[in-house]
């Protein structure tokens, strides 16, 4: 006998201009804080062109986690409190929040374009169904209870 369990699941979504990406959240305290922030609504901002990345001021995320490599499509938190989207250049003193997997670097760079870019981050919710096997209760031999 099985029991169906429905679990809500969230996927990070990032829209850059008119392109949509699905970054994978990092396992860090800063990324967890970003997730909690997005549970209350989306984050929209103009990400300003800083040369090697585009960045926007974040609403108080803690700077805590592993260092970032600056890979194209890596979303990082800079020590000065800005969220940045990397273009493939090393980013000094940054913590990885998320990374766009399975999309070519060229597609990410094309979306970022040249100059400032409008970016929106949000969580897309869905449900995952799992079936758990029920384990029958073991009955002790008793004159009052029959299994």
C-alpha cells in the first residue's frame, strides 16, 4: 500500500530583457536568504553595466558563502551588497548565489547585451508528487487485538 505525498517545490526564474533563464540556487546562507526574500515577491531592477558584470543593489542579503568564479551566467553577491550577473570575467570578493546551467555562454552574453539591462528574479512554484510505501504495523500477539 502506498501513500501519496505532495510537496511544493520552487524554481528560481530570471528574466533578462525578453529572455528567460532558470538558474540553480547555490547551497549557501546568502542564496538561502535570496530564496526567503523571493518567497515574498519578485526582485526587479536595472542591472548597471560594470564592465565585467551587470549589478544592482540588493535589499540587505548577508554576505556568507563560498567564493564565486565569475563564470558567464553566475549570479553573485558582491561584498558591497550588490547582486551581479557575471559575463565570464573573474569577480573579486563575491559569493555565489546561483548559476545558469545548460545554456551556452553566448546566449547568456547576448541576453546581457551591452549597457544596462532590466532583470527580474522570482520563484515559480509547482508540486511534486511522491509515493511512499506504507509499512504495516507489527502486531503483538494478544488476545484482544487481531491482525
